[in-house]
C-alpha cells in the first residue's frame, strides 16, 4: 500500500484503505465500488440503446422535413443548445439560425 494523506492505495489493484480499516472494511469498500460500476454499466448500456433509437427517429424526421437538427454545448450554463437548419434535397444548408439553449434560453451564433 502506498500512503497518501490518511489513505493507503494498493500499488497493484484499485483498493483503498483508510488508516485503521480492517481487511473486512477494505473488502466491503471494494464490493461497493464493484457494485456501483456494475450499475453504471447497466445504465450506460440502456442509454446507448435509447441514443441509437433517438438517432433513428431524428434521421427519419430530418429526411421527411428537409431539416437538420444540430446541437452543441451552451457556453453560459453547459446544457445543450439546439438549432434546426433547413436543407435542400442534397442535404446542403439553406438557412442557418442561431443556437438556443434548452435550459437557460441563451442564444449563440
């Protein structure tokens, strides 16, 4: 274990021990860490499926409507900004409006 400000880190695995921890405490902490990672994997897998489904719907809508939906991060609050760009039959932009943040309403370029 490598000491670091009241904690000790194993040099060969991700386990962490606070000074005074018993081996059981270290194992419980490791079990909790592995459980949290497993839950995160499940959530990310579900999110990936949903993202693929949303992308199919968005692509279909864009083709039908002659528009492309673009997104980027808001410089003011960090949320997602959207804009709908009209496109011609070849997918080239006709008009490019400003981005509008869905959280704070901030408008950019």
